[in-house]
C-alpha cells in the first residue's frame, strides 16, 4: 500500500513589537472620513492656543469683577499702605483687621519746648504719661504722630512680664500684629537720655543686639526699678497716673506661651499739647 505523502506546513512568523516600534503595515494605515481630522496637528495646535488664551481672559475678567465686592479683612498685615507722613496729617478711619504701614518716619511737627501729655485709654482704666519732648524730640514726635493717626487704636499690651517675685516688671505694647515683630514699617534712631529706669518710665523697644535701631512703634512701661536698662533704651516719658492699671494686667508672652489669653487692648491715645 503506497505511503501517503507527508505535507509539511510552514509555521507563520510572528513579529515581536518593542516599545516605540510599530509594524511597517501599521505605519501606512490612514484614518478615513471624519477621523482624518485628528491627524491634522496644526489645526489641533491652533484650537488649543485659542482655548488657552480664552481661559486666561475669562479668569482675569472674573477676578477683576469680584475684587471690588469682597474685602480681605481676614489676614492681618494686608492693610493701609502710606507714603512718608506729612506733619498734621491724620487718618479718620481705622480697622483692627488691618495694619497701617508707612514709608518712613514722620517729619518733625512738634515743638520740643512745649508740654505734651498723653492719655492711654483702656477698658481697665487710663494711664496718663508726661512725654519728654526736650530730651527725646524725634521719639516723642513719632509717638504723637502715631497716636493722632489712630495707629495704636485696638493694639494690645501683648507682653506683660513678671519678675521673680510674681510682680509685673514691665508692660509692652505698640505691635499691631501682637507677635513681637510688628511695627509701622520703619525704625527709629536711638536717642540717648539721662533718665534712669525707675518705675513709671516709658521707653521704646529695640532688639538686644548692639547698634540696632528702635522699633518704630513698640514701647514699654516699667513697673519696677531696673538700673541695668540705663543707657540701653530710649526713655521718652514718665507715667503721671494710672500705673496701678498696668500692674493689674494679666502676665503674658506670646513668644514663650502657646495660645495665651488676648492682651488688654488700647482703645485710644489722646494727645494734649500745652
């Protein structure tokens, strides 16, 4: 019986594709009909640019239309920005949610030969201070300007320091941020006076580093004698009455305490000239 002829079938060869490669057949396949539009890269680029520019334009228009209707009073520090203060210029409005900032210290407007008394009004009582205009004219001029411009209205006694006996050593105010680092936007030169640091002395705050200028608005009032401060800080006033108001303040220091109770706010500072 004759043997059947064995048929040998050829095995199809499969092409292995690697990343970034395609078959020669696939490279010549062209989309048909409406799908041909998606291969027009120039048209896609033009349409994308139009959509992007239109989106930016719409966003800018939306933001400008809403900027005048919503006031940002939530963030302290974003408030009134002024240029160099002019003598006698004052602001009739003030908000505790904003911080007034100035481009430079005020021009000299006081008469050092005159008598200046200020009353620091608080909810706990008034503190009356005689300013030393003759001994520290630049510092007194600055303090009078800020008081008349209502810079201190609403600013707290943010730092009230006790001594080792549990008595108030000094009370510090004048920082609109309540953190210890705030001010009016400028610094002041140190004015050396002959006044010793006894209870009731009003002086400007400054960093401890030698040669650093005074803060433009922060001040402190001594409730104890402290001769070690002599010559280190500018004394520009003495308390006439109301020292007991400060001795009744609750001790606090935001740099050492976490979430301390709010400090006692200054309602206003009234300046009398005589």
